[in-house]
């Protein structure tokens, strides 16, 4: 789906190969969800707490 430019709601990243988080992020295949979580996902943030930051990239 990614190679055909279809939009995805959720995608799994894996520890090896081309589907790693860092590889997909560097190819702009992943988008930040910060603004969407702030607007629509406050209940998600409340339930997950600090786990929401588990896949945050700090530059």
C-alpha cells in the first residue's frame, strides 16, 4: 500500500529491513500525530500517559 501511495490509518514497523521506524521516517512515509492527538485524541493521551511518547523522534 505504501509503494502505491495509498493512505494508511495504521502501519506496523519492524526491527529489520525496509519497514523499520527510522527507515520509514527518513523516507517521509510516516507523519507526526502530535496535532491530531491534541485535537482528537485527548482520551488516548489520558489513557496512555507517557507511553504516547514511545515512538517520538527527538531531533
